[in-house]
């Protein structure tokens, strides 16, 4: 059985969205150190996004993204279809970090 210290750290992009919030909860429930990237919260943000944002750390700068990528082994993207091309920025940051084992 895999120990808690050996579980990979996970970064989830889109973690406050419809699918992302379930991925975040599942990752945390499984005992993984979980980080979430989400767009900044505004006054017009959905209530569910505001609630999840309070629970998890938000990363909003490219340098911070690369910094946290260097700390994780798994990246999960749950960005919505309209932002699908934003995944190219994620892939670029993964290449710079150079250590990601899994990108889903």
C-alpha cells in the first residue's frame, strides 16, 4: 500500500469549474497534496466558485505556476472547452518545469 508521503502532488487547472471541483475533492479525499489553478474571483463569480476558492490556494502568475509545477508530479486540466487553447500555455509551463510525469 502506498504511503501518504509517496503519493504524487497534483496540480489541477480549472479546479473551481463544473468538473474541476469534483477532481479537487477526489484528489484531496485520496490524500494527495493538491494545488488548484483558477482564474481570479470577481464579484460576479458563481457562488460555488467563491466557496471552493476559499478552500484552496489560487495561483495566478506564470512564475508561480512554474514554481508549483516543479513541486508536483501530476497535472490535471479540467478547463472548459472555450478555454481549450489555454492548455497550450499549460504545456509550455510544463516544458519549462521539466519534471511532470503525467498530464491529463
